[in-house]
């Protein structure tokens, strides 16, 4: 059995891994793990990742969790072009810096924004207090400002003149609130231009393919009671 | 000007960077940024890091934030022994996996444990309910299952992963013998003297002077946001 990638394209980090693997023509078996259906709790999947999270990688007997770790493993094993994770010490440090910062910054606010604006009301039929949503969007705005000021600055991409794994991780995050109708690029021309460059570098078809599931999330039929119960603890994290 | 490291040893990621640099005899100028004095909020420090956080590395004109990025930069630039961040792809991936995971799991829980147990009551004069504290420590236990039966977090040798984990807090190790044993091994691998030196500040944290009211006002919202 060759490389297997356990993904749910609803999830931001899964999209980053998917795009990277496809873009670099890395041969893999896609194992879809539907989070909303609770497939991450199946006995089979728990063998792959006891933490029950996606993305997860299985390469022979070797299993690996955490999208950042997976991206770097793939980049090294399949000798992806240098710009994805540059050899240059300082350029690489810039990528590492972004990959580290985003865990507790952009990730949280993008996930919360998407869930509070869309998944709670539409899918779970749960009201989100307007103040909560307002706070979340304010925090998202703050992170986007940092993204522009600290990372992007006047560069073409987040870590320099070329696209890297940092850009993949970032763009897939930003598409999350976009799918919920948060027009974050509207008042941010710098970020909008960066987005265009990333999409062009990835390839529009692949970008669209990776985001198909996400963009259809708003059309999901409301969850039944069993699903709502099961998702309760997860949902609490996002409020 | 050579390598400068802006640190407050009160902060766990700063201790990780400090221990790593000292252990590997990396020459650097220590620039102490006293968080309890609010020095990270100063205009001078904002010039170094507009995010007002530590640790920060300054190597000539190159400024780098995020402890994980700093550790990796130092490991590569100073060509430290392989076990810290192995060349072997799978061993390396294990360290990457831990370094990624700990941001939102262990690190956050340790931070909360510290603030709930010590800093909020002592330094900022805010009391925390025993239930909140118990909940935090319970999460910590869950997070520590990563260790399993290995000598160190990601394998048989100490790596960056072991450094970024919270290593202080005697109350945390009580009743957790596996964890206590791991901590002993980390201390031995790092060297007792260096380990004690790095932890001096945090071990005295409970004797902190209460913050002055102006500083408290500035810090409390940021702290509460940080540990939510």
C-alpha cells in the first residue's frame, strides 16, 4: 500500500495538504474522513490517528498527524521544488515563523468565523449571539491586519518572492470565512492581490477542486438530532 | 552586533530557546525583557517586535519571532547534534508533529495552569476557582498521553520537542510518575546546572510582587485573552 492521505476537504489544513500533494504530483490514495458524519471516530481511523483528527498520513507503517508536519514530510520525501520550503536559512525561518504563528492566530479566528456565521445557524440550527459573532469578526480582522503588516508586507508571497507552504496554509484558512459569506478581501486590496497570485501559482482548477466541498457547505441540509448531539462538544469549542 | 535573544525566563518558550542556545554553546547577547515590569509593552521593544511578545531573535538585521522558528533557525545555523532535530525523515516528522500539536494543546494548557494557579492570584490579584484549576490540570493529563512508553517525547533521544514542553511546576508532576521520570531524563540530558539556571525565575514566580494598578489594567485583558 502506497501513500494514503486521510482528509476531509471541509477542513482547512486538509485542503493545504491536498493542494500541495496534487500540485507536486505526489501519488496518493485519498481516504475521505467525513467529519460531520463522525467518521473520524471510526475504529479504522483511530488506528491511523488516535487523536481522531484530520489530516493524517499513512506511509506504509508510518502514520503522521498535523498538517504542518505532513507538508514538510511530503516536501522532503518527494523533493518538491525549493520555493515550497526553501533551503536558504532566513527564507526557511520566515516560513517556519508563519507556520508557527498561524496555529493560535488565524486558524482560531477563521474557524470560529465560519462556524458562527454559517455552521451554527444553518447546519446546527443554533443561534449565535450577535456580540459573539461581532467579537469573532473583530478578532479575524485583527489577524488579517497582522497577516498583511507582519508577514505579507510588500512581498509577493508570505515568506518572500515565491509561493511556499506558508501561503497554502494561509489561503486555505482564509477561504473558510469566505465560504460563510465574509467578504474579507473586499476592503483589503493587498490581500486580494496576494490571493490572485496564490491561486495562479496553484492553478485555478486545482484551487477550485480543493474548495468544492467547502463552497457547498452553505447548502448542507440541516443536521438531524443525532448529528447535533454528536457535534455538540466540537461545536462548543467554536463558540 | 552578534546574535541577540530577547527573553524573559518567566516565559516557557523563552526558557526553551535559552536552554537550547546555552546547551549548544551558541554565543548570544541576552536581552532581558521583563514581562512583569511591562517592558514588552514599551516603545523601545515595539521597535524590535511590534507584536510585543517574547522570545525574539535578532541576528544582524534579521529579526525572527516564534520560539519554534527560532529553535529551528538556531539548530540549522549552528549545526547542532542531530538528535535535536534529526535528519532522518520519519524522526524529523515526529518532532514536527509534536511542535505543531503543542501550540494548541499542551502549551495552552501549561500556560493556563501557570496563570490560573500562580500568576492571576499572586501577580494580578485575581482569584481563580478550584474547579477552573482542576479542569485545566485534567486537560493537561489528557495532553500528556503523547509520552506513552518512550524515553523522550518523540523517540529515544532528547529533541526540540522535549524543550518546548512545560518543564516546571512541581505540583503538576505529583501523582504523575511517568511524567516525573521523563522530566528527570530531560534535566539529566540538558544538565542540572543549566536546567536550574533556566528555571530560577519561574520557580520564584509565586513570590512576585503584586503588579501596580496601572500595569495590571494594561495586562489583565491581554492575559485573559491569552488563556481563554
